[in-house]
C-alpha cells in the first residue's frame, strides 16, 4: 500500500507521531511519502528525521489563513498527489487537513485527518472566531472518510462532526525513550527545585501564564523551557525562565528527566507528546485541565490538574516540600503510560483505522460497474490485504 502523509507543521508532537507511524508502515512493507511545509520546517532536518526510502515533498503551506497563498498551496499539493497516486492520504494539522481533504476529494482518494489539537478548542480567541473554525471543520468533515482523535476528551469534542471518528491514543516506546534520555547530559541545573516545560512558545502553550507563575515563585526555583517560538519575548521579559531553544531529542529528554516537576499549562491539546514523555520518564506533572491533559494526569495519582495561577503555585509548592509525594506521583505517571499508552497498542489501532477506511471505500464502489471503478476496487482490496 502507498501511504501519503501531508502536514503543515512537523515541529513538536507531529514529527514524533508521524515518525512513529512512518517507521511502523515501512517495517510492514508499505511505500510511504511525506508532503511537509518548508515555510515552517527545515528541509534538511526533515530529511535527517526520516529514512531515505521515504519520499519527501516540500510545499509552502502557512499556518495562518491566506487565500492567495493557500490557493497556491492547494494546487501544488494537488499536483503532487496526481504524481504520486497513493492508496490513502493521511492529513495532519488544521491547514494540511483542510487543503489535503479538498485535494483528496478531487483525486478520489480515501483520507484520514488527524487534527493534533482542534482549532475550535482554542481558548485564546474570541467565541465568534471559534464558531467560524467549528463551521469550517464541520464542512470539511464531509470531505474525508475518518477523523481521528488522540484522546477521549478530543473524541468528545468531535461528536458533532458529520463523519466517522476513531480514537487512536498517542503512545510511547518506553524502553527506547529511556535509552534516548540516557544518551546525553541534561541542561545543567542551577538551582534547587527544577520545573521544566517543553513545546513551541506560542499561544497554545500559554507562555504568558507560565511567565506569571514563574514570576510569583520562590527565587530558588529554576524554570527551564525547552523550545522556541514567536512568543519567546514574553518569557524573556519575565526574567526567571531559561529558554534552551529546540534541543536534540536526547538532550531534550534528558532535560525533562532532570526535572523535579514537569509543567504544562496549555490552553488546548490533542494529546501532548511531551507530556507523555515526561510521564513515561517518571516525572510528576502539573497541568491544565485542557483536552488531552485531563485524559492523562489524575490529581494525586500522577500529578495535579490546575485551573489558575493559585492552583499551579499551590501544587508546585506542595511538590517542592514533599519528595515522597513527588516520587509516588512520578511512579504513578510512568505506570499510566506503561499500562495504557504503549506504542504497540497505538500501531495496532492505526492499522485498524486504515483498514476500516479502505474497506468503507470499497463498499462505496458497490453501486458502480465501470472498468475504472472495478480496477480501483481491486487495488484497494490488494492494499487492505497487504
């Protein structure tokens, strides 16, 4: 089977999720192509991340809505799909999800869409804008065979969209993760109690809120943010947070493991890869109650779920003064990942989702009898059997 992934951003969680999927698909003998945005991702880094037998196609897709640029991106993507003729398209992120679904419809391709965080759940935009995002997602849902959710709460947020949905949690290869975290030293510690945050410095990760919490925290607490982004000045202005920029994976994981507490104050998520990694590495986690976060962290089992600055400071202070509690919550976090979010279970779920989409497409052929349609049906059946 030839699988084409298309994404408008690889930074952060998507590159891990897509990389995990691509690796499993290659090992199963499938042909894999990836269309990625060179407006947001460095081509050399993308080529370094994926094996040489994955065909990479850069396209210029912006995160923001820009009618002229989006039209160009659509026609570019359509031309790539015409050349590749994949059996199935897997679109990741909102922009690639929109353009990819429309292009797939034009070429008669079955398509899976994985939002990795729904735009209409954003808490930093006006209600009218969220309503527009929801209307767009509702309309575009008619252009795909399946939308996947990465958490139960995200699945609930999809319930009104008129298409098939499937829950496929994100997952971790824990032995590989632990080995990677041991491969390089962490960012050196400078103070007694270390809080680590990891991700793009953008509105989703609430850097303004993190800066306020850090500003109010005791002076002997050390704050480290692993990542980069347009809102970096917000953290710099606080004067309390060390910003490392994007680190190599091993150093990033080592730094997460060096934390006394992992913090994630995001306003919305799908299911955060960085949070999964922190839990798998046995870190107690202090998080917001956003979609995805609340599916992973349970207060006093694996960390604390917080509503405001007071909650965050109270939870962090409690963990600072109670090393036994820190150890217990860290063990609870690691146990949660081992039991419920293993990589093997995730790959099985993805395989089932792909097969379901292809079988549904075959069923859609049943009322037709043209030679082209029958050939397409035979091709899809071969893809399922592979």
